[in-house]
């Protein structure tokens, strides 16, 4: 974001995750956990294995990183939704802004998680 939080600086042809990956060669960079507020982490962890977990999107370029982040996401209590290569962070990062905006416009606070539903056609 710009210094005054008025617009995205990175995100039109690259992402923050990709910019970071370019700076840290030979390191696996993953985009995950930015789409849920930290206020839900304890509740999701306590509710794991009880019903259907909320989803959590992630992306990465390495098969090793894919397996590692999927395991961590499940350990916390979320269902990992792998969006593929790190370039998908171009979509995750704006979605993170949306998720952050929802509690700001509501009175019930930031305890918000999401789940994607596959609807029959």
C-alpha cells in the first residue's frame, strides 16, 4: 500500500510476495495467513476437528513449500486452498485488503473467517 493507505503500490503486474521472492534468492516464499485476522486464530485452533473448518488460501512455487504450508494450515485448523504458483499472490493480496475492510465497516469486530462452497450446477 502507499504510505497514506490510499492505493496499492504493488499488485498490478506483480505482488509483494513475488517482490520478496526476488530479493531472497534460493528461499521458498509462500503467501498464506494474510486473509484471516489474527483475532480468529485461537478460535479456529480450538475448533479444529469439530465440523467443517474455514478455508485459507495460499500459493507458492515449490512443491516442498506447498506440502509444508498445507500442513501448517491444517495444524492451525483451516482447510488449505492452494491457488498454485506464487504469482497468485496478486489476487490474494487485494483479497486480504477486502477481508481487513469488512470488520472496519461492521460493529461485530474482526473475528471473521471464510469458507468457499462448491455449488452443484
